[in-house]
């Protein structure tokens, strides 16, 4: 019988560790090595999830917790497709979410229902449609009840395991290491103080860690130093944090910081998704390269909240390896999947003019519209305005030469600290002389330091500020150029001499005043277009008003532009040059570009939307066009709805024109808010839906660009090694401060606590 037994070695072998024992029980896929799971990238759609058994045994509970904290995938606003033939067509009923909301899930990808509890703890070897392929027999609701079964069914056992996993009181390690009430109190104080420090750093966009975090360091980093300040101010906190905390419960490790920030970001995102609800929304997307030479794609959603206010919220930032339209679409779908959003709820797209975005055949907007035709694309108004200004500068040689001269002035006068200080001192001396002579008034905020502001290459609104500053201190600039031209040691002597002749020429002064006035009109338009609550109708009106102002300037502005100049006979000989070649030509080119770039306002969609405008006692109201507008959104208005809309519109216009509460309402934004305030959104639900769809249409991508501005603050040169998930979490709470500030500490602490088993217990 000895051949059936393995002989024991006479030497003492090393004791197998728990890890080795576990590895013996792992599936073959696990023996290749453990790959860390990114919990934020877990697919939300149940049809796209990997089996629980495919994860490393030590990661499975974390994956389960992550899914349980997210909750079942229940896209209530999705347009559920019909299946079947003839009169026997059926579809998933979203009201089932109400009856089985704790576990029932729907996969948009597979058009099938799944059970979340059985996916997490069910028997994978046992065939069950709710675990494997998904349930699709929509006419047989009784099978859902059969799946639930009796008290001891596989489903109910899995459901109980889910509840126990989230209840740390039931965990073995918690039962073995039972903490006293004082230990729980100390842990709560400790965690709350840690969270308070993290909240401050997140709101300010500050880094957490220091170069040397040892106890004897002069600077342990913002996080530890701030925690020390709290400890010094509060004896209860001092008693439980830093060196007074247990060695195995310091709550200061980078991983703990990441978990708390991730918990804060998840709660912030869920608050945004909850605020969105079932409302239709638009998508705003742009890409930018950050400090570590990575291409990042920022995603912002635009929607109307329950108060009738237009809201734009930052949703996520995603690293993309290439910027092809198909790659961007896949990245957007991944973000939507993580947050339980449906592409079918998309009602607008707003991008800049890049070919990969706006391409008619293969651009991102076309790929999305192929899937959802009601996701209408609107080219960013602010970007189009930018293009009109660039065109004026490039296509008019005289204006192009003018801006070249301005750029040279900035480089020569403001190109060094020495010359910059010289300009400041000369200007300060002139201000003092003017105050002494009474030419200038003194007072708080008056006569502040003015320098030469360098314009941004992609922001022509900044050129307006540059020209204003140059006009204010042009005499001081001339004095600096004279000093440079007389300095034989300066390498800019020749440039300064040439610039003196340019600035002394009437031609330069005329263009300076002309471009200040033109850019003043367009700069005002640009700032208004970049407001988050701007709507498409108001944007169209602002463009129209700007064109009218430019036309009025062309017709009547010549004399006013020259009224400060003497009318010498020598100047009249060049009248045609200044009036026709410069004045008329520049304004005509600007008007031509505005008309060409903003031809979108003549599309059927926007002409119909304009009929909702309440201005002048609803003078733009057109019943037929509003009914046509509803036809452009077939997923939101059925044939029956359009019949009801006809009747509602007749009653609505009579009510609006006679109700004093709606007199003087400005814009469709004000109209939507007034309708909610007076409960007219309930009385006229279909008209209010038209308003929501109109307000949802994007105007500009300024909010996305603000994300990139925030990214430069959060991920700066000293923090260029931030990982993508960490940066996304920090950015989200930094940008959406109002949401983050409204989230209670208890919600963040509970989510942090439930992410994994913790040594401390709340």
C-alpha cells in the first residue's frame, strides 16, 4: 500500500503560506499573476461584465462591493426596443424596476434583463437566463417571480450574501476584533478630521503629499501639515491622529487618501446623475494635452433641472490614445456605461470645428447621429466667433500688418524684466503728475498699474484687452522705445527705432482705434456666449444684435471714429485709403464672416425653436412650427402626443398672453423657470418638454475649456505624475464644488467604509 502514499521528507520543508494555499485553489487564469482591478472602469451594463470567477479571488469582494455601491443598472429613460412579429411585439417594461428594484438590471447592449445578486454570488455552473445570456421573454413576467423563488432559493441566498457583504458587522474579522464604543468614537473623530483635511485640499486644488513626510520633517506635505493644524486646535482630534493613532490605523497612507477622494468623487457624480434624473441631455466634448504629454478628453453634460434652470456639469476626463472619431465615441460610451447613462437620451452635441468632431461623413457627431438621429449637432458659437476674428486678421493684409506691429511692441517693450520695470516707473510718474495737476481723480480702485497685456493665440477676446491697455499707456510706451533706441548697447535698438516711426504714424493710430471698437463688439458677444446658462435662442439673438451694431458702425461710425483727429487737408488726400480700404473693408469682412459662420441659425431646427421665445408678448409664436419641432423629436413625441400638443398650444398661448406673471419674461430660460414656479409645466407638459429640449441644445464648449483650465491647476508641473483616475477624482470635486460642498461627511465616510474591510469601525 505504500505506493499510494507519498513518503514524508526527513528534512523540514518551509511552511506553506496562506497565499500559496490560495494559489493552489485558483483557476488557471489566476496563476498567471494578479492584475490590479480598476474599480472605476468596471462596466455598468450587465451584458458587458466579466464573470466574477474571472477576477482574482482576493479581488472578488472588492468588485462585488463596487457593484453593490453603484446599484443595479436601471436605465429608466432608455427607448426600449420592441421584439417579435406583427401584433405580438413586446419590450422590456421599465415599471418592473419598481417591483424588483433591489436586483433587476437591464442591458442596453443585449436588450436583456439580468439579476445583479445572482451575478455576484450565484452559481455560474447553473444555467439561469438572469445570469448567463439574459432574460428576454417579455411576455412571460411570471418567470421573474419564478427566478426569485422561495425563502431558500438560490436568488434569495445570493441576495442575503449581498446584504452581509455590505454589513461589516457580520464580517469575521469584525467579530473577532470587537471594538469598544470608545474605539469606535475615536475612529469616527479620526476619520472625520482626515476627511476635513482632504475636503480643504480638494476644494483648493492643492497637492496632498510632501517630499519628506517623516515626523521630524520641516514640511510633511499639505495633508499631514493640515491634519497637524487641526490637531493643535482641537484636543479630541489631537488624541487620535498622527503619532497618537494606532500604528495599523494611521489613515495617512496614499491608498487611504485615494480611497477617500474616490468616495467623494463617486458621491459627487451620483448627486449629478440624480439631479439629471430622466431628463434629456446634451454632450459637450473637447480634447487637450496636459503636462505629462497625455491627450485627455473632457466630457460635460448639459440639461435642465427640476427648477427649469440650465445646468452644465463636468462628468469625467478620459485619457485617449488617439483622437479618431471612432476612438472618441468608444471612450464616451465607456463613460456613459460607468455612469448608467444611455445614448438614446442624448438630444444634442456641442464640439469645436475639428474635422474628427464635426465631420459630415465620419466625424464624431455623425457616428452618434447614426445611432441617435435626435442628438443634433451644434458647432460651438464661441469657436465660430473666434474663427471670424482670425479670418479678418488673416484675409486683410493691412490689419494683419497692424497686429504684427502690436506684437513687436509687446516683444520689445515687455520682453524683459528691465524694460517692463522701466515702463511701470515711467507710467507711475505720469500718473502722479496727472494727479497733481488735477487731470486725474484719486479714489479707491482708480489709477491702478497698467501694463502691456500679452494676448492669447487662441483667444481673440484677449486682443481687445491688449489694445485698450496700449491706448491707455501709449505715451509711456513711446518713452521706453526712445530710451531703447538711444541705447547703443541694446540689441533691440533698430527695432525700437522702427517702432517709433510706426507708432507716430496716423495709419497705426487709426487702426488701433478701429480694431478696439470692432473687437469691443465681438468681445462682448464672446463673453455672453460663454455663460453656462446661455440658450440657443438668446445666442442667435446676440449674434443678430452684434451684426446690427457692426452695420450701424459702418453706416454712421466714420465721423465718430475720427472726431478726436484734426481734419487737415493733407489727411483728406488719403480719405479713400482710410475710409474704403481700411474702415469699410474691415467691417465688411467681419460681417461677411459672421454671416457665413453663423448660417446655422437658418436651419429648420433653430427656426422652429425660435418660436418659443416669449419676447414682445410671444410675438414669435407659431403653432405649426412648434408642431413641426415635435416631429423632429420622434422619440419624445408619439402621434398621440402631437395631437395633444395641438390642443395644448392653443390654450397655452391664450394663457401666456393674458397672465400677468408672464409679462416681461426674458428668454426661454426665464420662461422655463417661470413655468415651473407657477406649475404651468404640469398644466402644459408637452410644451414644457419642447422648452427643455430647446434649452438642452448646446451653445458653446466654454465649460469644457474651463475643465482644461482647472486641469492646469490640479495637475501642474510638480504633480505631473498623477495617474488618470486620481486626476479625474480630484478634478471632479474641484470643478463641481457646489455639489461636493452639499454632500454630508457621513455619506462619504460610509462609502469609504464600505469599499473594503476596514480595521476601524464606525
